[in-house]
C-alpha cells in the first residue's frame, strides 16, 4: 500500500475496495480532485458492518443504489434499520459513520462518544434488611457461582445490547 505523511495524517492511495463495504472515495465516487484518502474509509466500512449486523443486509444492495447515494440522488437508506428496531441513536451513529464527506465522519475516538455507543449507567439495588448498606454483603447473593446458559451465536436485538 502506498502511503504519504502530510501534516501528521497518513494519506492512502492504493485502491482497495470490497463491494458493499467500500467507501466512495476509494472508487472515485466523490468530488475530490485527488486519489488520496485517509483512514476515514475504515469508519465507513464499520458503518456498513454494523448495518449488516443489525439488519442482515448491507446498506446498498447494488452498485446502482450505492452510486445514487454518492451522487446525492437518494438519501441515506435508514428504513431497514428502523424496521429492525434500531433506535434513532443507532441510526444516527451509522449515518455519521457513512457520511459522504470523509471529513464529516467521526474518528474512532469521536464515535465512541456518540450516544448509541456510550455505556449505560447501571443502577444497583439498595435493599433494606440484613446486610443492606454493608459493602459486599448482599443477602440475595449465593455463595455458589452463577449458572451460565449455553452461548448462542446470534445477533441480539439492539434493545438488549445496551
């Protein structure tokens, strides 16, 4: 892969593209006057992977639809996400990751700050009675290790994720 460092950013030039997951700038479907691109292409691909994981379909099922989106003839395809029960925050994350302009895509660090990826605060129960208020002494806890259900390989519903 050919690289060039410009102002502390790595500019990539080699065209590597996977159908359904490649960013528009890797195949020349942007207004950019250069063939260089940055690691923002990885954030685009992440958006495609998350879309596939949540809907079992890629955002663009044909090159025609992908091109139409890149030419701004159609809007971001969010309908499958909403049909699959993805929250507005989840759709917003994927749409941001797949922004046409690479400069508008969040960095990986910025993406972790978006609402859908922020960890939810866990509220612990503070009961009353024996052991209440004593750290490490919950009368409802058993000395036996918890029984675990067998692991199933499936894509969980988003509402159960967070």
